[in-house]
């Protein structure tokens, strides 16, 4: 277990993680088939996470050993960075509020970050910052990650996307401020993610933003669930939006309520006060024939 910001307690996300040495596209595919994949292990082969990233070539994987790392770094195209166990509670990247934890600029679709916790991003509310910045046509995949305790002066304490199209899967956004994720002139896919207990909105779509939000749980944030600037048009399918102080199915997303599997119901988290956002057996977000699982975490309440 991991005890962190505001009592966050995360058991393993319970999604399929292939714990082989490499990464690729999670099917064992090397994005650079013309050369053998190389695995750089931190700290065994490279003393720091940046040293591992800097040493890696297209098709390589950087595997980070369990532990907490005080780090702020850039990502490179065509490589995979992952925690060694697949459990984001085991590998924690803490920016210590010195700026972005990760900056991804112009990285391509073979770039993967998975199985880690990103926390302590940003310079406080006085400056822009946050957990991860993707900009200038970045197409990376974020999978099985936790964004917690990040902050920024402006929108998107956890994830900030500018003119990019990331794929974000099976990720938990909790206790970020102001808001969890910002899409500015960006598209991308949010699939099976949980947004909860963030100060501000869950997802902010600004200026020609067209994200696809599918099988996500956006619950209990202090602002609107999804806020849209005029010209932003999100696609929403099989989502549970409930109990957000600023409004649930309102404004730009009102027409999506009750169609395409979209609901508004208490997700019945196991123990949200203690930071366990797995689902109770009777949860409306539990896997169903119509939608499958809604949110990042499956049905598993420990000790119940």
C-alpha cells in the first residue's frame, strides 16, 4: 500500500500488466523492429531516470526499480518508461513542487509511460506547472498511472495538453489542483480513468479541444465534471459523472446524459476516505455487458 497526499491509499490498479522485460505497445511489439530492444534498468544500469531516458534509443525500455525518486525530467520519442512491478504505488516520481515532473514535447505514438505515480508537480498556485506537460504534437500513451498532489496556477494540475493527442488509459487522478486534466487545442483519448477529489474540474476542454472520454468515472470533484470553452466538443461514452460540486451533466455535456451508456450514480468506492477507489460488488461502474468497467479500478474491496 501507498500512503500519500490526503490519505491516498492505492492498491495495485488491477489492470492487465505484462511484466516482461520490455514494453513496446503492451503486445510485445518493438516500435523499432530493425534493431534489438535494449532494457535500461534504474538504478542498476543508469543512476537516474533521466540518465536512463537519455541513454535509451528508439525501441528501448527504461525500467525503474521500486522506490520514491525526486525528479523532474523530459521524455524522448519511441521509448517506454515503466515501473518494474506494474503497480504505480511502487514507483513514485516526486517533483517536490519544483516544476513539471514530466515534459513531453513532440513525442510520437510509440512513446509509453506506465505503472508509475506522478506527484509533487508544479510550482504552487503562483506559477504554471503540474504533473505532466504534453505539447507540440505529442502522441504518447499514459497507462496504469496515478496523478496525485500536483498543482498549477492555471488549469490542469495533473495533466496539461497543448496541441497534442495523448492516449490515457487506466489512470487515477486524485487531489490535483486546479482541476485534473486540461486539453487545449488537443484531442486524444481518455479511457477507463477515474477523476476524483480534485480541487476544481475533472477535465477542462479549451479552444478546439476534442477529447474522446470513454468508460471514465468523474466523481466528487470540487468544480464541474467537464468544463468546455466555446468551440470545444468532447465525445463522452459509458461514463459515470456524479457528485461534482460545480455540476455533473451540465453545460456542454448535458445532452450526453442518459445516452451511450452514460450515467450519474454513486460509484460505491470501497473506502474513498482512505483513498481506496476500487469498486464494491454492487457498484453501477462494475463491468457490465453494455459498457464493461467504468473507471480505472475494478471490483475489489480488501477485507470485505
